C-alpha cells in the first residue's frame, strides 16, 4: 500500500478491515502437551477411540441382567468389578457382580442397582422392598459421547482446562499450536516515570506500558519487552528501529496526535513503515495510527491517554493478534441497562459494568470523566460500542461488548 492510499478519519469497521488485511499469519509449532495450556490449537483433534470405550457403570452397586427381574429379586454375588480391572462376566441370570463407579460393565449385565437399594447377606444381594428399576439404568453406553475418529477439537480452539482433558483423552502427547509473536511495548513522553523511581510534581507514572503487557499476558503472550522513551526524535528513532529489528509486533502509546512533540508518525515514515490509516472516528482514541514495516512488522501506535490506550488495545490490537493466531474473536452483545445520549458524530466506546439480572446480563454505563481518567475504569468489565450516526441509545437495545 502506498502512502497516497493511506486512509484518515475512517469508520471503526473500516479500521477493522484494514488491520485484518495487513496482519501476518503466524505458523503453527508442535510443542509438548504440558506447554500448550492457554495457546490456540492449529490442528484437528480426533478421538483415539470410542468414548466411553466400554459400557461403564455410573453408580456403585450391583450389575445384573435386567431380564432377571421376572425371576427373582435376590442375586448371588460372584465377584467385584473394580474400576480399571479386566471385565468379568455374569455366571447366570440370578447372579450379580458388585461394580464400582467408572468400572466396565460385566459381560451379560446391562443394569446397575445402586448400593443404597440393596441389602447384602450371606453372599447374596436382595433388592429393597417395592424398589423398581429401569433396564439399562446407570450405564454409560460405549460410544454414546462420541465415536472413534470423531473430531473433538477444531483448529482455532483455545486450550483451557476442558480442552486439555480432551487432548489427553485423545492420546496426544504434543499439539500443533500457534505461538504468540514477540511484542515490543513502547510508551513515549518526557513526563513518564516508572515505578520505583523518584517522581517530580510535574511527572506521572508510566502505566500504559504495564497495562498493555498485563492484557497480553492474560491472553497467553509471554514474550514482551517494555520501554519508556523520551520525546526526543533522534533517541526515539534509534530505539524504535532496534525494537523493530528484534520484534514481531510493535505497540506504541503516545506521540500520535497533532502536537509539536507528537513525533511518532514522522519517525515511522523515516523508518520506512507504510501508513495504513491514521485517526478513527471514535471516542476515545481518535488519533490511533496503524502501519506495516517493509519487514512485515505491524505497528500499532495508540493515543497516550490511558483510557484511549486501553480501549484501542482491547478493540483493535488484541482481536487482530488473536485472529492472526487462528482464534475466532467475536464480541458479546449486551443490552444497555439505561438510556444513553451521545451527540457527537463519533462511535462511542462507553465503559460499563456487567450486572446480572433475572432477565440476563445487562451493561450498566460507567463513563469516565476524561480519557485520562483510568481510575474511573476500576470495577468496569469492558465497554460497549455505540455506533456513530445515532445520538440516543435506549435501554434494552443491544450493542457489541468488548471485555477488558
């Protein structure tokens, strides 16, 4: 894309499309199963065998042949079927085998009578008076969950604890997953001071870089590098070039607006980063900048106000990275808990708290004082996307919700 084709003051959905069209795809890597938790699967996982692999008892009790009900209510015990033990067999219709939960059903048996419904005396079990049972009860039939060869997990699935159990059940010692790229995080500004350092009255703590890093780590990214850089064009250019050469993605915060000290757009041009777009018709975060270097490294330059940084990160950067890793990234849709008015011709990303009601979850507006009021985000769960072109957003109307 040439410089003349770069866009400015675009809609939110166009920004989505332009980012998606310029993001790389990260190839899968095969790693040990133990190291795959939290990553995104990049292969089909098929069942190693039927599940369950045998007719399985789901209660402690006795296993009988249901046809024996017509003969008597007393059964001679001929053995114990423990979980993990080889299969036993019923010897006759009037016999039973004690079974434990999870054990294979003895051959010839099709029903389990719970231990609470029997009495045991002199090597025989007698059913409780007036107790009736249903043939086949408390038996988990072979293959009733899935059959051998069925697809259990498709590509694009994030590996959480249930998926880890499924991978294990499928006999997988390793898995093909997408690995997070190396991400450099840069906060710019002479006013920024890191924690642990002496701070002057005219300075502020550098919080954006740590907030960005936290969001990435919570999604499974482990290779991040943070830098706080001053408003010095030469130093910025040198440091950003080095970070670019040692990273797969750059995320910058600050220096992208129209002030005299907003050097980032000019430096990116000097470094040969192709501008894709600058400025989105939204609040907060209008000055967001996105480009791609000649080496194919995506560069996200976010506005420096903390709320703007977090909103742009959550709305654009994280979904773009997750899609590049092969994971579907679709926001939820929530109804507003109350009427909202917003007159500017901009998309408004309104912070909300999710409240659970009898009718379901609703989004309770929690607007901040300004885009610098990140303390106001405390207790919020994310934000709703109120599209431009409307000024009144009534309670009960549903909008896309992006979780922090």
